[in-house]
C-alpha cells in the first residue's frame, strides 16, 4: 500500500536557519499520526511541505505517492486545517459550506450539513462570532467534507479548553471511522495524542528523533528507577534514552528490544518527553561547544 507520506533526506532552510534537517520518514496509510515536538521543532514546516505550501531546500517528499500540490487531483486528496482553526470571520456557517462545494470536486454537502446540525451550529451565524471550539469544529467539518484521503491538522486544539479539546478529538475519531481517512495531527499535548493516535513522530531540533507505530514503540520502551537502569543489569543492546532527576526519584526511560524483568513499560508521554529532552540537551551542549549563539 502506498504510504501517505514518504520523505528522504528532507530539509528546509529559511535564509541561514535550518528548520528541518535530514528528515527521512515512511508513514503507512490508514494511521492517525501524532506529530509532537516543542515550539520551533519543525512541525509546521513539515506539514507545510506535506501540503505543498512550502518547497524543500533539500531532499524529496511524496504524499499519497505524488509530489505535494502537483495538480488539482492531488490537491483534492489532502485536507488541511492550519493552526488556530482558521475560518472566514465575515462568512456564515452556511457560506463556508457553499464555498467548500465550489472549491472541492469531491465535496459531500450531506456530510457537512449533518455535522453542522449535530454540532448545534446556526447556519446563519457568522464564523467570527463562534466560540473557539465551534470554529475548530467548523474547520474540521469543512476539511472532512472535502472527502480527502489525508487530513492534516496543525495544532487545531492548542487554544481550546479541555472540554472543547475532548469533543474535537472524539469527532475526529468518528470521521476516521466513517470516512476511512488517514490523519496527521500535530500537537504539543502528548496526553491528547495518546488518546487518538496509533503512529508517532517525535520532532526536536529540526530532526526526527523517533517514529513508528505506537504499539511497537511502547512495547520496547521502559520506565525504570536509577537502580534498575544500571547498564550492567540491562539486556544487551539496551539504550538509556534519558534520566529525569527532577522528581524525588530519578526516572529513566530505556529502549530495549529484549524484555527487562521487573520493569514497567513507559507511556507515550514518558517516551515523547524523553526524546525531546535528550535532543534539547544535545542542542545546548552543541551550542556551548561550538560557541554558536541561537
């Protein structure tokens, strides 16, 4: 099956600053992909490259087997919701659906109208007068009614309260089940990603730190105490990812393809934070060693 995203040595520079470096990924179809990383990690840049809004500086990227934004047919396959769930403040809810019908050859007006009714939105209401949660739901409805094969969501829930985030993620799962669509969801909220995602990409310092199906990643990551993480006690090939000594008891995240007796598996938040923290510390050490200011 054709992967939804495939990159090789992908890079993007803005003048003299590298936003993304040597990014090589192969994301299988049919997944809800969580893209996580700190601010400035390169998440929005990667999504912009995926949508064709940006051109690579180096390397290659294919989306659903073709170059991003290669033509009208390719554009119709991808739905995109940018940060802050952008909608047109001066247009009504109904106007958004009419605009979607004009711009998208696969537009499903029945789906869009049904979703608006289920959400309790007034079709005559101007989008600028909707709540943040309602705007996010309208943006998701428009993207889904496009009947795309891939939905790309760039931190759509970052500014929402917990109840609105929960409703958005619940409805996203319903869309995936109904439409059979693949999703890439960017967020810095690891708890939200753990609820809905079955594939994870960790970006930090402009590089891919970790990628794979969530079940596989959790199966080979463990959370240990400092005593348990003695290298002499670990299986051959085990890797200490990061030791967090900020709490009363040091917690160590270890990656091992072999079982570690008596150790609990790490959760997604443990794993994501371990790789992001390790990358941040390496970046600080590199800056100190080279004397480069960032």
